[in-house]
């Protein structure tokens, strides 16, 4: 099937051109050109306010609120911290189980483990790659009961306290249906929208369907603060708690150092926020560039029968964070072998295609975690390939 690998590389090069010996084409690179990045960062440095106190971090939060329509936003040091703190705020305790899908970056599960809680894996939807609402409903009805102490997993005896849908590659999960299930069971709903800044479903920004949501500003995201995350919520009490614990929980006083809680000290530094705000101003241009890139990829791949181009769902607007194709091979073993051939040939050509993450339930620290049947995720993992998706590739 080397011919398929050649076809795929040719389809990519038709859109973005070939790589050169000294310039490989990465998956998703940051771009600070045509932004106020240096101006804002220099202003921050000149002011002396480079740590977690300063005007830039407040302005960055306001910018995210204005973009997403969230009532409140809390800027923190990374997406993992944002998710961990959000889960803490909604009441996840040690030995609780938190339901998520296995097709995600490891930080989703690690955020749960950091709280002493346990990831619990439920299968994905084949169209969204996110948690499947119907499967979630069937799984809970099979293994869970409601008691005065909460929802209990009858197989383990542990409390199930929350559900974390992930908006994979920037595509929105079927949030209305998922929320219907979590509402019925009385489970907290925290969205991992780390990859989904600028993604919408039915005119609601990803991260705002549940109790809380988070965004990541890692170096490979659509905008970056170097490292950073944002908590979103429409609930004032949760906002106040998250904001307070993201600092050192210091009570305001002119000179005394009084702290009223064991806090996390996760507040985003001012200098990082300055970098983020400069890129946020250019977000609409980046979203447009990525949409154009996705359109051209779709046209270029249309002639390859063995490959399916992944598009946004109806009533959804994707930020096209990682543009993705699916191999149509029938068996997971066959598709795994063909995928490896494609990745190898592409990398030799200087185009750094990427497979999706290894399923979380297959990682050594989570191999014994509770789970349902994961047949869809197991099949999709071997078929999906992420294409170079940087918005500046069409320049």
C-alpha cells in the first residue's frame, strides 16, 4: 500500500507545497507574526508586573469572556491545572470515578488522578470522536445505582461523581444529549475544551454546556501563551471558588499575609497573558485561515477512495484545530499496518503527520481502570491521521 502513502503525501503537497531538507512541515506551530505579541510582552516587562498579578491577565480573561460568551473566566498555568481545579470545584473527591472517553490526550485522565480519583472509560461516537451519549446512558444503566451517597458503580463500590466529555481535534461533542444523561443521574459535567477555542455547537461555545469547561493555550494550540489554560463557567459561586483557589487564597489586606484555604497557586503569569491577548486579537483571521486550509484539504483528498475526510457535524462550527482523515480499511490490524507505512513515508518526505493518541485505557497507569466496551475507540484509533494544520501554512 505504499502507493496510498504516496497519494496522501501528494494530496498534502498539492495544498501546502513540499517540505524542504531544512524546513520540515510540523503538525501545528505557533505564529506571532502580524500580532502585537512583542509590543504587549515588552510593555509587561517594562512595567515590572510579570508574575501572576497585573493588568494583562485580567484583560486576557475579559477577552475570552467576550469571545466565548462565558460569564466568568479564570486564567491558570496550563490546561491540566484548569481541568484539575474545575473537577475539584464541582466536588470530585479521592476514590471517586470520573467518566471520560479513552480517545484524548493523557492530561484528561491525569487531572482526575491528581485528585486521587479514578478515570472510568466509556466509548466514543464515531462522528465526533468524543464521548457517545447513548453509550454513556446504556453504560450507567448497566453498572450504576443512585443512593443517598450519590451514584455508585456497583462493580467497584466507588462513587461516580462527574463526566468529562472532550471536544476532540476542535470538533464539538454531542453536548445536549450528554447533558441530558448527566442531569438525569445528577452528575457534574466538566468539558475538556482544551482543543476547542473558537468551536461552537448550536451557537454555544464549547466549554459552556456543562457546570465548568476548560481551554488550553499550549504551544500547539490555535493561540498559545507558551503554557496556559482557562476555566470557563456561568456559575458565580464556582467562579469565585476557582479564582480564589487558583491563587494562594490570600485575604486582601494592606500588609498582613492571611490565607484561608489550601490553595493551588496556579494563576497564569501576566507575561504569558500578554502573549495570549496579542494572539486572541488575531483569532478570527486564524480561524478563517484554518477553515480555508480544511476546505483545500477536503478537495485534494476527494480523489483518494481509501481515505475519508473528517468534517464538522451539522449545527457545529469547528476551529479545525487538527485536520484529520480516516482510513477506510476494514480491520484494525490492516489499517494499523497501512497507517504506519503512511506515517513513515510522510516523515521521510518531511511532512510530520501524526497518529492519534494511544487510547488512555491502554497506558500502563490506566490499564486496570474501570471501563465499558470500547470497540469504536479501538477501531478508530488505528484509522485516524492528523494532517499539518498550522493556520500560516497557506501563506
